[in-house]
C-alpha cells in the first residue's frame, strides 16, 4: 500500500546499521546487489553470451557493485571491459576487494584518465556504476563529458543504471545538469526518493527494486519520511454487499458554483458518485440550481436563499442542514467576491463535518491564518501549485522548484491533510508524506481537480480516514488518467470522462500500476 522511499541519507543509515548492528558484512550486501542487477539485465536484455559490455565504475560502493556485476557477467559468457575513474591503488574497502577479484579473473580494466572516451567502441550493453545516491552538487567537467559519451553510446545499446543513473540527484530526481539516460535502473532494497520524482522519468527507464538483505527490523526501526502509494491502496475501496443501500454509501454535500463556474461543482458531484457515494447534493444560490444540476437527475440540489450570488447570511441555514450529510466538499467554482469569502469564513468556523477544501475556498483560507487554525479536525486541502503558493505567501515557481519542501513548510502551520496536486501529486499529514506514481497529461485539464475533490469527499463519507482517503483518491484519479491515455493518447479527453473512468479501473481485474 505504501512503499518506503528512503532519501540517500536514510539509505546510508540502513546500510550502516545492517553492517554495524546486525553484523552482515558490506561485501555480502554488495554481492547480493550484483546478483540482482545481473538478473535485471537478463530479464530486460536476454542472454549476454557473446555480448560486448562496457562497465563504467567509480571509486565508491556503486563502483564496487559494478565490478561485482562484471565478474558475474564474465562467467555468463559476456565480453566485458571495465572502465574505472581512478587509479587502481586508490580504490578502498569492498570496492577494492571486488577490483582485485576482477583483476585476478583477467577482466580487462582500463583507467579512464588514459582512455580516449570519444574513441570508445560501440557496446551492446552499458553498465553505469559511476556515481551512487550519495552524489550531490554539479557534475565535474570530466564526469559530465563521460556521461554525454555514455548517452551517445547508449542510443544503440541497452543501458543499466546501478541503483541510480549517474548525475541524477537522489533526493530531487533532477539531473545535475546531465544524467545517464538508462533503459532500466536496478535500485537496491527500496526505490530512492529521487527515482520516483517526475523530473527523473526520462532518465531511469524501468525501475527494478532489488532486495539485497537489509533486514526488515532495520527498516522498521529506522523509518523513512516518504512513501510511494502503490496499487494495494485500491483494497481500501469499500466492498459492496447485496444488502447495501444508498444510505450506507455516504451522502456528500458539494458547496460551490457561481456565475460562469457552475460546471465545477457538477464535476465534483460526478467524481463523488462515480467513486461510490450513495447520495450527492450540491448547495448553491437558488438562481444557479438548474445550471449546476445540468439536467442530470443523479445529482440533487439544495437551493439557498439568493438569486445567483453568495451571501454571508446563507451560512447559518446551511450549517443547520449538516446533520443530513457525511462530508462536505467546499469551494468548486464558488468564486472570490467579498461576500463569498464572508460566507466561506462563517461556514468553516461552524462546520462539524469532515471537510474537503478546493479551489476558491483555498483562496479565502489563504487570506486568514485565523481561518486556517479553525479548520475541522478531519480536513483535506487540495491546492494546485498556484493555490499552494498563495497559502505559503510565495510564488508558484518556488513551489514547483521544491514541492516536498513546500509540503514540509505547510505542515508547520497546519495539521490538516494536504494534497499538493500536479505531476507526482504529494499527499501529507503530520505523520506521513506520500507520493503518487502518476504523471498523467490526460489529467491536465480544467475540472480534473474538481473530480478529485469529489472522489476524496466520497471516500471520507464512506468512513475512510482523511489521509487514507486522500491517498486512495489520488491513486484512483491517477489510474483513471493512465487508462484515458490509451483512448486519448494525445489528450483531448473531458474532465467528466475522468469521473466516468473511475469505476472501470476499480475492477478486480485491474493490474497494479507502479513505476517500480
């Protein structure tokens, strides 16, 4: 359901404690890693008998993995040459041990400092073991030139990155400024955080998570801050029963809509219905009721005492109706007039139901730290980067530059569950930070976020706690976008089609989606 995503620093702790506290030698972990990486090559490429392989190794543990891989591939009949970055005498520890073993087995070892990298022969397979997850900062000039050479040769070769493509930041997934473009990445024990960030997608290829023997005891004792949402989250969808009725599936109240923005609450209602809500009602100014309903008999309306605008005085009558509902979605298409903001302020302060805040409700929240403090205990906020920037009093570019830092900053001012939308949506509360595996262009359409807010509201109405509802809603929404890509490979799908796809991808025959 949630797969650990250790940062490079957290992975160092796992390795160190395994070696020091448990007593499993580092050379044993390296041997396990190399066997697993060879299995990935065989699975992805096929037989290596007679294949010409170039293995590029640095002087750290990542290079040691590469040297061990070279040894095993030699025994499988490959013609392998190891290109090492430092003189042999400067290799230390387990990496030196593997270098000496390779030397005794007569594996060709060539020092890159004395090699014309521009004249390297074209291999069938390239193994990238230059830089591990500990790499940070910008690439040195010599490494930058080497990575460009690897990428040139890689256009006609299968490229395996060992643990992480060299040049990629293991924390952010950003190239620094270039990175090896791998066909597959064999990452050890758990995917590193940077590997699943959207920015890494063009570099990592197919990610294979390879167990190497880090004990579960160590992983549990030294927990990580970030997790990947996996397909197992779909098991949280409430199961149907022959005797169930609409009253047991939750009643969602959508509060929203304004002149020119009546589609937003309608789409949120569709999201709620398509994700299993038994009943959905849209509360809106009376003059907008027909428009937000849009001829759909499935959606009920609760017209409020106004022609077509929101007024602060509408809050109390609506609050008195809350006992009818299990959860509230506030904000889709509601607008930003001063009277609307006054209504939102009054409604939130009196709300006694689990609450999903979206769109212009977030605009109002951003105007008042007092209102942020007044949020009900079970509240989910669903900002896009622009709305997140407004909440944190910064710019959208700053949010996109470091989305995880933005989430951490928000956690300092609120205990609410946060859904920071976008490629690789981030879901967080005071205990967990979880990442969606989806970066789906088919979800990049106006109204998509309204559908998502309805899904999360529906799941909360079905008694799923906010953090779980948010993670499940985000994954389910992403799965729908992924499926739409097959029908609309160049986009063009409607936001309503995202909602209609939800029950289709929730069937038991659906395979788990994960980049790993």
